[in-house]
C-alpha cells in the first residue's frame, strides 16, 4: 500500500511539473513582456519565457527570431544559428531573419558561411542593399576587399545615398590603396631669443602583407642653418595581435643626430587595450639611449594612450610622459586629437644638442597640442592641421622659460 501511494504521489508531482512547463496564455502579451526583460538585463528570464511560448506556438517566427537574436547577442552563435535555420527552412521570405542570420555568422568569425548565406538570401531579395552590404562585409572578412568594393559599388549604383555603403567604400579604397605619398610643413614661433624654425617632411609609404614601410626625408631650417635627414620606418607583422616598429635615420647636419635608430613591440590585449615597449637611440657627440613604452585603449570611437620616456643618467634618470586622446568619426583617417605632455621627447627635433645631450634631455617643459585630420568623402586625399603651445626651459639658461607656438599642415595621397 505504501509503495502504491508513493508511486501515485510521484506521478502527480511529475504531472504538475509538466503542467507548469506547458504554455497557457496570450503569446503576444508574453512576447512583449519577454522583450522588455531582454532589454533590461534579464536576458536569461526572457529566453526562458520565449522558449516556453514556442512549446505551444513553434512557428511563431517573430518570437523564434528574437530568441535567436538574444543568443547571438550573448555569443551563443550555434544556438542562434539553429533558431534562424528553423525559420528560414519554413519561411525563406523573411528579410529580417536573413539579415540576423548573416550577422550571426560574421560575429562568430565564420565569414565563408556568412557569404554563402548572403548569396542564398539574394536569390529571394535580388539587389537588396542591406543583404549586399552584409555580403561585402563577408567578402572583406575573407580577404577579398576587391570583391567587396565591387559589391558596394553595386549598392551605390542603385542607392547613391546609402550612407553605410558610402563610408564603407572609403574604408575599402583606403585598404586597397597600398601606396601613399605625403607632405608636411611645420613652424615653431618663439616668444624670445630664437627666430622661427621651419620643418618639412616628404614621405613615401608602401603597405605589404608583411607590414608597411615608410621612407622619409626631413628638411629643417633652424639656427640660421639648413639640414636634411633620411629615415626609414617599418612596421612588420609578427603574428596575430603582435607587430613591431623599427626606425633608422642618418644625417650629416648638426641639426639632426648623425644616426638615430629604435625598435618597439606592440601587443594587442583584451578589452581593446594595446601595450608596447621599446627604445630610441640618438647619436650626436655620444649615443643617448631612451627607453619608452605605451598603453593604449580603444573604446568605440575613442582612443586613449599614455607614453612614457625614461633616459638613464647620473645622478638620476630623466622621465617624461604624454597623454593622447583621439575622437574618430567615420574611419581611422578622420579624427580630432588632443595631446598633453611634460618633459623631453626624442620625437621632437627642435633642439641643437651641440654636445649638451644630458642637459637638454633633462630640460623641463610642458606642451598642449590640438589636431584635426579629415578626408573628403570618397577621396584619396587626407588632410591634417595641428596647433600647439609649449612652455620650454631654456637650455643655456636653466630655470628660465620661453613659449613656443607650433603650427603644421599635412597632406597624404593614397593610390593603388
């Protein structure tokens, strides 16, 4: 008798549980409630509700599609793909589901699958600009930027005002423009003692699969003298997330180091961070080695960076640092920048060392620079303007300062 009662109670409890997991209610009302939960940090509860509704209404595709989207947002790409495939097998005419499914493949780093899905979607929605845009993204992600550019051109032929495609075309053209020539002119105006100092730069850069190479000629007019320096910068790729910077320069003018060289390693880190560590060496009457490192942070359209320089010396090391901020617009060539720093920077060449390397490197200074860089839409011309002010200790009169007002203009032309 006890055994029979136990079995009956077990059966009733299982029946009650089954009743609790069978949906009874208004699916539209429950769907709206689940949407609110999903957008208010209660994603798991929303998913449980959506799954429960689907036990009774398995072909309520709006609900299943939204469930797939929540999985995709959470990074559960396999679960999302399963839901999207269920819908598309039954209703291949759902444009929003095709878009969500293709994005899910792109986000899961499956660009070939995304491209295949985009081509299938175009069979149902020929020349649809949103599907074509996703197809271009997949082509670009499979290392076919040329094909991506052709696809974007197809969109713009029929939809010349498609803003996303206009911006993407510029990005693709920049990626495919492997060659760059550039000019830069700068001037420093001093509040006392020195006449204006002029700086000019001519460069040619070439992007390769191993990294980019920059050949530069620096010409300066300072201290009533003219001088030229030749430099090579290289940015070799080592492996994914790791690249290097190397530099070598020579000059026979006292306005520049006889030789300068340097190297630095850059490593990508989680959360949009990047760190680097390296050195710069300047040879005048003797060689001065300066150690440097940086930490950068990409946050949406913002970039923050801090760079420090340390020069060993006696009685103590010289230290300096710079904080930089960039606010990007539609791509990496369009941004506003601000830079605040203190101390000597080997990247600046306004000093005449004349055997006073230790004195100059220990000079006190503060600086503020503002910059604006832009390119017209669909244009290979890149323009830049910068203005800055420095409060600089005088090398031959320690403890006394003057003001330096700096202005520069730059132009780069990208071509294939």
